[in-house]
């Protein structure tokens, strides 16, 4: 009696994950004077975005064929950090890796502690999902701050 509802719930493709969210962690390394940045995205959502970015040609990230060029292109289009004068900080793409049902994307960004006001753009996957929520956690020395990005707020001023 309970087997059929459980079976339908367990294998329904539309119930893979009921929410659309990403997590970005920015952790300052004082010795290197850089932020180590990692973005965590659900693989199925990210592959959908990359397929769209790739002109509709299907993209799969869990294969031996790496998609670094396409991943970097997409991330640069949807994630950026600028100083108070809105000059973009240079970001180095490091790579990506699979973990369970998610992808981790790694970036590095030099940072001068002189600047405390920055602008962050984080609109990854917002073009696909109107309910997309992107959390950005910034850790600088002993201070930790989380900023929430939504469809109506893809760019925000942050004081760190």
C-alpha cells in the first residue's frame, strides 16, 4: 500500500530537488592576499544553464571530457566583484569538480585590505529560475558575512 507512493516519489525526475539555490564561499587568505572563492551548484541545474549557453548543444559535466572553457565563460558572465569605484577585480578561474549531485567551481581573486566597500554580482542560474537564491558567504579575518542574491537583487553593495 505504501510502496507505490514511495516509488513514485523516489524516482520522479521533477522532484530531484524542490528549490533552486547556490552557495558561494569567499575566504580571505592573508598570506597570499587573495580570496579563495568556491561556488556550489546543483549539477542538473548547472548543466541546463551550460546547455543553453552552448547554443542548445547538450552539456554533461560528469564525463571524462572537461568543460572548463564553457564553465569559465558562464561563471565570468554571472559572477563578478568590483571595488567601490565599480572597477572589476581580476578573477582567476582555477577549475571545477563533481561532488555527489553538485559541482564545485574554484576561483581566486587578489584583494587589497584597503578596500572595504565592494560590489558583488551573483546572478548564476537566475536566467533559468525565478525562485533562484544565491548565497554568498564572505570571510575576511575573523568577520563572516552572508549576503542573499535573488532575481530582483543580482548586484549588491557589501561592506567587509
